[in-house]
C-alpha cells in the first residue's frame, strides 16, 4: 500500500514538472503489464521501466520512432491468465501531444534477476487498445546492455512498415542474427547456425564420444541453432595440419617408438656427416635456452629418417617417386607438448656435394607457411614407410615368426611355457603367409603404395642389422631413446623424463601387468635358476630361436640376447616376446584407419619435390598451393588401394581373444595358475581405469590433441568378449593375428 502511494505521488510530480517545463500533454495513456514469473523476492515494480516508440512520428536524430519518457510499474495484483498465476501491473505514460500511436515498447530491467513478461496492453482511446504479445524473458540490463524491444501485434510486410519503425525493424533483425562469433549466453537473443558439435563428451571416456554431424560428406545433417551449450571437445577438420598434432603423433600416433632425445647438436649421421641445421635456425624457439643448454636438459628431440633412407634414396627416386631423407627437431615445452623447430630434407649429392640439404622452419603465414606444410608432408611420408615396413612388419610380424616355429618344434604341448605362449601365436603364421603373397611380394600392395617401392624389404633388411631382441623390452627401448631414466623404485624399473607420453606411460602399465603375470608363472614352475638351465626343451628352444630362427643375429657381440640361465632372464625374455606379440603390435596396427584414413595426414609417397624459388614449379606452386599439394601426394588409385588395406588391417575379428583372456576357461587344470591368471585380468582392468582417467585429464595435452583422437591403442579392452568387432581403435589382442 505504501509503495502504491509513493508511485501515485511520483507520477503526479512528473506530470506537474512536465507542465512547468512547457510540455503539452494529451490525456494520460494507461496500460496493463502482465508478468508470468519472477525469481525469489525480485519485484519488477521496483526495477522495471517501459518506454514507447511512436509509429507515426520519427526522431530526426536516430531515425527511430519518437521515444517517450520512461514509466514505472505499480499496483501489482495476483491474477490468473489461462489458468496460470501471474501478476498484473498498471503503467501510466505522460506523452507529448503529437506523440501519436505507440508501435513498439522498450523494457528495461534494472534488477538482478530476469522475469517472464507475458504482455503489455495500452488503452490509446476509449474504444481502441494496442497490444504487445511478449511471452519472453527480460534479463537485467547489466547483462544485456540494451533494452528489450517488443513490437505491437499489427503485422506489416517490409515495404509496408511505417517509416518510424523501419530502422527499428532492421536493427532488431540485425541483433537477432548476431555476428557469428563467441559463445552464446543465456540472455542473448541470437539465432545462429551451427553443426551438431555439442553432443559428445570425450572427457568422460570413450563411450561418450560422438561424431560431429553436419558440414562433412561423412556426416551430413541439418544445422542446429547455436546456443550457450558448451561444444564437445571434438576434431577441427584442419587439426591434422597443425604443428601441435604433427608433434603429438610422434608420441601418440602410429609410430610412437622412433622419436628420441637428441644427444648432441647439431645431429651427426653415418660417416660423421653433420646436419645443416644450425643454432640460429632453432634458438628463437627454445624459451630462452641455447641449443647446447636445451640438449643438456634433454628438451630437444629428433625424429630421424635420414641415414637408412639416404642409402637407398638415389635408387628409390629413380622409380618415379620424389622422396627425401628427413631429420625433424622438436622442443619439449613446459606443458609437455612438442614444438617443431626445424625440418631438414636431404637428397643425394650432385658430385660437388655429398648431400643436398634444405632446412625448413615453422611459419604461420604466406608462402612460407605453405612450404612448411609441404616439408611436414615429406616427413610424414618417411614416417609412414618406416611404420609399415619396419615398426609394424619387421619388429612384430617378422620378428615373432621364428619364435613360433621354434616353439612348435622344441616345446611339447605339455610344457608350461608352451601353454603360456600358445595364445600369443594365434593366426600369426597364417597372416604372415598372406602378407608375403599379396602385400610384400614383388609388385604387391606395399610396393605399389609405399615410397621404397621394390626396395622395401631390402631396406628393412638393412635396418634389421641393428635390431636387438633385448631392446624390444619397453623399458630398455625407452632408456635407449633417452626418454626414461633407470629407477629401481618403479615397478617397470624406469621413470619417464616427462609423463605426457601416451604410448610410453600406457605401455609401461601394460608391460608391468604382463611381467607380473609371467614372473609369477615362471616362479611357480621353476623353483630356482638351475631348473631353468637344466630344462632341455627350453634350452633347445632358445638355441634354435637364436641360431636358426634369428640366425643372422646369432653372434651376440652386440648384446642381442639374454642368456637363458636364470628364472629372471627367462621371465624377461618371455615378457618381451608377449609384449611384442600383443601390446606392441596393437599400438602399431589398430590406429591405422584413425590416423591414416585421412590420406593427407599420412601419405605414403610423393610425386613432386618441394619447389625452389625462381623455378617454373615455384610459380605453379604460388598460383595454387592446394593444387600443388594434391599433385604432390599419391594419386587416386594409390590412395584408394592404401585406404582399402588399412581399413582391413585396423579391424578386430569377431573371434578375437584379447590380452588377459583365453579361448577356453579350461586351458589348464591347475587352480593356482588360474588364480594367477585371474589376477592378471584384474591388473589389466586397473590399467584400463588409469587410461580412462588420463584421457579425461585436460592437463595432459598429448592424450587427445588438436584432432581430438583420444589415445586408446593400448587400452586392453578386457570386457570385450568378442561382441564388438571392426575398427574400434582400442583393444590388445593376444597375438599378431591381422
């Protein structure tokens, strides 16, 4: 009651002040304001003001209809409209005599909370009213910075809109369209288009991943309205081109066991040939460190595809391809991501020079940016060839086969080590035979698609010279590459120099689970070292592996083999073999479609070199860099053939048996062994949980990267009992079965 008295007094004072100021006023224009809903104790009567826009008189300065003075709400009464409780307020306007008819209203909410405005009705004459059907939330002016505009319920075509409302109509539409930038807030009235890119939530785990719908040929879809709902942490279509993704894939991509710490700068190759990368090329990107300081701190890494390719490069390029040997230097930043520093691309010398080298540096603009992208593409070609021919074929498929033959020849099916190894040899002989007949044979698919061509297997033979079985153990591999330090306190015996290396940290968890299972198994059957040394079958097996199966590595001068004279050495040997056949192969094989299914990210050969400035090729490149790129990477036939291959290789079969599982629960009648095996499965489930937690940790930037491909290649998938098959991007089968 006191509030109503105050409002009446205020309106009378305003009326008399208008008269004293010389304004001629028409009879008071009264109205009714209906509010559906308010929050808490908020009272629109205390915080809301309404102004009117004339439909007949325009303001010379703004072009909008003449704007009245503000009026407040008063005399709030509880009512019902269509059965819904509302509050109805009175409003009184004092207008200039020639104001005319109102055609729009501006509502200003000076309060702290929004309210739902149903309608405003103005009695402009005894027999006529103007109605504003609002049905909209009015948010505080401190959030919106503008008044809320409503037009009367009279309809006009654009050409028939009264002149005083035309500019107001156009401005309102422009504000509703927005500028296409920024995240929508709840109080913004902007209708903008977007794709369905807010449905997934990969941070919660694999089961919450969803593709982006709309905007691609793969997932066409109607557009949605762009809202304030947070976007999914999904793949930018151009993320594959970013330097961040380029570096991340060396830690969590298809070939993650090649990158190593640089031991000296500049790099030195075979025969003492020094790289042409200089300190001046890289020191501006070392966070204030000198090149020598960064090397000493183990913060410079190298992806080295130089020496082994250079031996064959002249012959390779005579086949009609255009390939370089490459060195790539990267810097480990404080957020544990790798920043590319420089790429050196090399060709055989021309008689005057031993090598012809070009150094490319990161660039984000102009022609230099495009040249940098071409250089990264040539590095990807080198890495693709190494991955498929060396890391994948040689180090898993080919390396395991002699062990299978020796096992079948020298270990009885009753031998406990036979029973331990048997599931890890499933289908390997068969798949290797198929590979030799259609993939690796002369004129086969790999020769047709990969850059070495007919020199593919010959080049892998040269690399086999440096292969050591002992170093295939993950901890030793990480030590050799300078990425880990010895630490007896760790279950794996090593400690990573930096934690955000997905392949290494997930792999060490899997390695420890395998080693624990194998160590317990061996200790159960071999009470002491003498029992190992005196086991004629196991010694014959080991002799045959070393002298026949891997007979070209029989001379152990380089420490290729452990002597099988202790339980510890037997456990380490068997752990390494099971690691190669299961987890190492899974990490190299089942991500092929995810990473190489988009060919520009992992091309397998090139048809053009990078052009030199001043040449016709450079002019061609400048005219259309994208066209030059497409003419540089493999043609459509080669690309299609390669895609068909990797889609097959990336899939799990319906009868796959995963690590920690057996095809039959009755593989042994020893209850103690079954109990140990059950513990192995429990350990792997713990590994899965840790991987899920890591993939959900946004502080670990290499887990998903700009392309938002979570690293799951070493996710054991113990719950998958063969129900899911195809390209899943996760799961560690027991054996090299595809």
